[in-house]
C-alpha cells in the first residue's frame, strides 16, 4: 500500500526544483572509526523498492571506497529482517557496520501554479490555464550501527521533494547521505 501511494504521489509531481533537505543528523561523539565493510538494509515493504534502494546506496558507498553489500545478496527477500536475522547474515563475514534505511512517510504539498501568459498584439492573454499541483515530500531515516556492540553511531533524517520516480528519491537522499558521512569522517 505504501509503495503504491509513493509511486502515485511521485507521478503527480509538477515541474519544480528537486530538493533533498537534511531534517536532522546525529553522530555519536565517541565514535571515531571509518566504515570499512557495511551491510546496507532497506526496510521498504515492496521487494523491488528494497532491491533498488540497496543497489543505489551500495553503489554510492562503493564509489567512496567502502565495501558495501546489499542485504538482499545475503538474505532472502521474504525473510523477516530483525536483529537476529541480520546477526546471522553477517556472522564471520567481517562487517563492521550495518546501515538501515526506512521510509518515514509521504506528504503531499499542494500549491497553485498560475496561468502561463503571453503578449499577442499588445494584449496579455492566458496561453495555458492555472492549475493545482500536488508535490510529494518523502521523509526518510538512515541509521548506522556498529556491529561490535550493536549500538547506533550515526543517524540522519531527510525530506526529498519534487522527484519524478522512486529511484530519483533514493538517488537524492543517498547522495546527501554520502556527503554528510564523508564530512563527518565516517567514510
């Protein structure tokens, strides 16, 4: 249901500047390690969206030199993702961290787009009518856990708006995520 709502909301996007804003970011002040090998988990309900999110995020992290692995390569798509299944999937494989992404929600911002006007023979006329535009705002949370003691070491919440596809949203928030992680010395 959520995936259908997100997809439908994204299709309603009107032409406007795309944005991804950081709504909050936190890092454990005592955590000084750089990520070497991370398991990337998307908690998307729809398997195709989970796969797409994990693939995009792992690719972006690999470009930064991180050995990133999508959970879908180690765990079945229908397997329940919880602490025990993740621990079993990473056991003995050298992972130092686990990155978890989840959709927090989708809201529709509604605004009026005025008519397009042109001047013809010194008269101003409407050449396209005004309309109401529905722009989805997708909120996402990203959490990074250290595997040594399973505690949260970094977290970020984003809002992405005016993107045409789910892949565009994932690309947008993961690009911001990678920049923030690099700036904070995690990668």
